[in-house]
């Protein structure tokens, strides 16, 4: 596989070089090769385009990779989050503790069920949900906790599980950034009651659009499967195998099914997951080395007990030390063809949440402070060496005093005890 991978890298990187120096390097993008295309073509020529055997196969591959008993594939990460909220029994009057530094769909899934989001602030060094904040926000109304593995770094699941178990609430891992990440020697997938993945094109593997919920619970699995298929007890593929037409709708659900076309792509992508992750980590290591001596450009800290999946590579821009604020830094990098992004506006500052839940500035001070400083730099497997060095040169040319920090001092800043 390594030789095949190297050939694929060479081919893709020639295409990347062809973009030219004036083209923009996006912050993330998919990697699609001929094997992926062939896998999709084979399904297009088959009898099953949806709810067929490729869905089951893809579920089993991702669940086995992550160490989970069950995988339930759906048509987006958002759908997966909604399925998880329903399985956890979230409804009107229930509270769900969420972090503010996440994509809106994490919190939207609570609102879909009629629940009330309660925002717990984040750790300033990692932007992960702060367990101490979570503990303070738990009440008798709390039904669940959603932990987000921000940028691809796992949360402190030992503490979060302890809090959830003590208060008898469900723990959901929004691991849409973290396929292949590890916490204390074990892959993300079984630390929470349910774990949610996304397969959007900028994620570690893609199905175009798609998502999955992993769980160890037979009860949760049954609920998840019902909810993704209109609340109907069997799907068409199951009935075809049984030679039966009969079905019953036993609950209210949605059409969150994923197609065999998408799952065929996902199966092919999973064959490259090791190499995809290794390339992301190589790029992150090169960035770490390059930025350790630039004052005012600080990568997020990485906890010692984790293996980071690096969906995002986020730096904080300190305007006093660097000489530029985040917005100027962002605009000037964009002008140089570096497709930076910002992840994220604290969810409760979006107009919908301010109107619906009367949220506003001051709710999570840490999140609001770091939001004004963070920038996501490009990181994806198809970046070649020239792409990576171009990003670094562009960051260096924007200023920031050079520091004489040795590896020991830098690692002390980057690695949390």
C-alpha cells in the first residue's frame, strides 16, 4: 500500500503544482483518486443505489476501525447529531451542555428536539470544553453533554464521563473533527455513549456528504436506525432479503438515509485513512517547527494523552506581540493566496440564538476572547511540500518578532501536562 500511496501522492502533487503560485491554497479539500472513482462506478452499475449492502459494509468498516460495536450511517454529520439527540431522549424542557466553539449544527441538534442548549466555556490553550465549566452547568434538567473534539483533538473524556455518570446524563462525542484521533491509547469511538463523525469533503475521509453514529448500546442502535428511516421498522434491503413487503412505522423519524454510492466512496476512502492521517500530522509538525520562533503566532496546545487527528491547524494571533490583529492577518494571507478560515464564531452570538435564547456577549468570556484571535491555516493530505512552505513563508512575511526559543521551551508551551 505504501508504494501505491507514494505514487498517488506524486500524481496529486503534480496537479497541485500545476495550480500555479498565484492560485489559492484552500484550508481543506478532498482527496479523490481513481480507486475511489471506480468504486462509485461499480455501484452505479449495480442493482442497489441506496439502502443496500454498501451501507452495511461501510458501517462495519468504520465501527471496527474505531473499536465500536455498532455504526449507523446517515446522510450528514448534522443528521448524525440529530439522531443522537433523539436516541438520548432529548425533548422540550431538557437542557444539553454544549461548547460555544463549534459549528452551529452541534447546537442546532439540541434545538431540533426542543431542548435548551447550555453553553460551557472552553480551555484557552486547546479550545476544548472545560470539564470544570461543565460541572458547574449541570442541573436537574440536564439530559446530555455534547463534547466537541475541536480541530481533531479529543476532549478530557475521563473527567467528562465521570461527570455524566455521576449525574446520570448521556455523553455524546461530536467527533466530526476527530476520525482516527486517540485518547489514552484508544481510538475515538467508544469513550462516549454515542460518537458522531462527519464525512464532508474537508474531513479525514469523504462520502461527499455523510455522517455516522457509533455506539456500544443495542438500544441506541435500534433508535438510531429507526430515526434515520422515517421511524419504519425495516428498510427496503432488509425486506428484499426477507422476501417480504410488509413494514410498520413505529415512531416518528426522518429520511436521513445515506446512499450506496456515497458508502462505496467511503469504503474506498477508509483504505487510505492511515496515510491521510499521517500526512496531516506531518504538515502539523512542519508548521509547529516553523512557527515556534515567531512571536504572536501560537498554535493551540496539544494534550500529552492524545493523538491529534488535525482536521484543522489553528493558530492564535496576539496583536500586541505580532503587530497585526486577526482580521488584518486573515485578509493579508487571503490576498497572498492562502485560504485561511476562522473556526468558529461562538454559536450563541449568531442572531438566531440571541433571538431565541436571549444569549449575548459575556456568556463565555474565554471563547469570545480567543474567537477574536484564531485563524485556521491550510492542512489537507494533497498539500505538497511547496504548498506547505508557501503557507509558512506567507505567515513569516506578515511580521512577528523572531524568537530564539529552543525545542524544549516550545514543547513546554505546546504540550499540556
